[in-house]
C-alpha cells in the first residue's frame, strides 16, 4: 500500500496539484521521532471516544425530531444514563491528564510545548504573509500556531462543557433553599440560571462540532491523508516532522532529513472535502441558532417567537446534516478503536 508523492509545498497552506496516491505509508528518511508519550496516546484515545459517545447521546436530547431513532434503539433513560456516566469518565481522565502535566512540569522539569508563546503570534503573522505570497512558510516548533489554537479552543470548550455538565447533573442545587436564599429568594432567577447553564452546555457542544471536524480535517486530510496514525503510534517519520515542524525536527535530529513524502489528496478530493466541511459548518451554525439561541426556550419565550423546529426543505437539510454528523461520529469512534487495537497488538512496534 506504500505510495510516494513528491512534496514541494506546504500541506497546510492549501494549494496542491498532487494527484491522489491512495497510499497510507509515508516514506520520510531519517527514522522516526517520538511525538507523543504512551500516556498521551491513551488519554487522547479515551477522551476522543468519550467525546464521540457524549455527542451520540447528547445530540438526540437536543434534536429529538431528527435523531429520535437513537431513543427507539437505546431508550431515553439509557441515553441520559450513558451520557452522564461517560461524562464522569471524561472529567476523571481529563483531571488525570492535568495532574500528569503538572507533575511532569514540577517534579520532572518537563516543559509543556503546547503552551502559547509570543513566537506563536509571530508565526501566525508570518503565516498570513505566506498565504498572501509575501514570504516563505514560517518554520514551526513541535506544534504550529494553528495546532495550538485548535488545542486551546477545544480545551476551553471541554472545560466549560464539563462544568456545565456537572451543574446539570446536580441540577437540584438550583431548587435548593440554600441556593435560593443566596439569590434573595428569587425563584425565577434560580430557574433562569439553570436554563442559562443548559443553554451554554448546548451551544458549546454544538459549536464544538465545528472545532472537532476541523481538527479531523487538518489531521487526516491536510496533514496526513487519508488516515493519520501518529496519535496511535505516538511517533512520526523524520521526513514528515521536518516538513510540518521544521524547528522541532532540527532540534531533535542530528542531521536534517533530505525530504518528505507524504500522501495527500488530489485537488478534486481536497475541494470536495473542504466544501463538505463548510456545508457542515453552515448546518451546525443554523442548528445552534434554531435549537438554542433563537428557540423559544422558557428563558426566552418573552423575547422571541421563532419556531424552534425547522420545516420543509430546512427539515430535510437538518435530518441529513445531523444524521451525517452521527455517521461521522461513529466512523471517528471506529477509527480510534481500530488504531488503538493495532497499537495494542504491537502493530506500531519497530
Ligand atoms: C464533549 C462533551 C459533551 C457534549 C458534546 C455534551 C452534549 C450534550 C447535549 C447536546 C446535551 C443535550 C442538552 C439538551 O438539549 O437538553 C447534554 C445534556 C447533558 N449533559 Fe452533556 N455534553 C458533554 C459533556 C458532559 C459532561 C462532561 C457531563 C458531566 C457529567 C454532561 C452532563 C450532561 C447532563 C447531566 C445533561 C442533561 C441530561 C438530561 O436532560 O437529563 N455532559 N449534553
């Protein structure tokens, strides 16, 4: 299945004339570099599968009309139960990883290369110049400015989802006499706060769908087409490292590798996938507006009287768009399970 494609330009930069290789093995020279520790590989896989399950169980709660078949298969009670149980697993694994980072930093003096720095701002500005054809592509450290932006946007969204999810789980707080007393016995305010928490949970969950699909697109289409195995093997070929993260590769390698050969999609595939991604963003944004921001929730019924449920052609778009999202989520979960099973069977060992 090996395939080679001469690589003369930046994958992330967008313009490429290279034909579909159909291959899935890169052939960079100079061996392989470790990019992620085993802990990072397992934490990433657990969090990713948890997130996919949280979507599979959360989306039908918001879009019962379009995804009600999931209730028919699993029942409403089980869907909520799985959501909360996996939510707790997610919070525990996330907390474990934060402790792992803190211990590594404080006791073992390990740095955290994903932390943002001023250099990232400079790289982003230079990257803009590169896109405008004014300068060369700026070299990246272990993570490019765009990867750091992705990581931090997703991290903040996940923290907000965890906090609001836990509040929804313990929603009894909002009706407790103690909490109401703090609010000056204003029962309406307590109800509004609960609805606000629920709205934030839904809006962030929906908009994060765009972040996750962008992440999958960057990793599997732009960076390493059609399936990026780095998050399972934990390493990367020196050639690809030098291509995407030049400064990091230079620091890690004694001699820079000659070249990189990374399979990438043809122009037609790239345009097709990019358009599908943009169409998906449009559906997500409209769904978020209708399902949460503009919907006549109890918290907003005095303000707006827009129909929450799309009708006619819009409903068909929603039906297709949301069920397509479910398919992508299932495919994502299957890909993670596949990649991790290959790793556990020693498929990525030297
Ligand atoms: C990637 C992370 C998550 C996503 C995408 C997500 C998504 C959702 C969605 C879409 C809903 C439906 C809200 C509605 O329309 O009423 C929901 C409800 C809920 N979520 Fe999450 N969620 C996530 C994480 C969590 C976490 C970490 C917890 C914590 C345990 C949690 C607990 C809950 C609870 C308790 C509900 C309400 C269930 C009910 O109606 O009884 N969620 N979530």
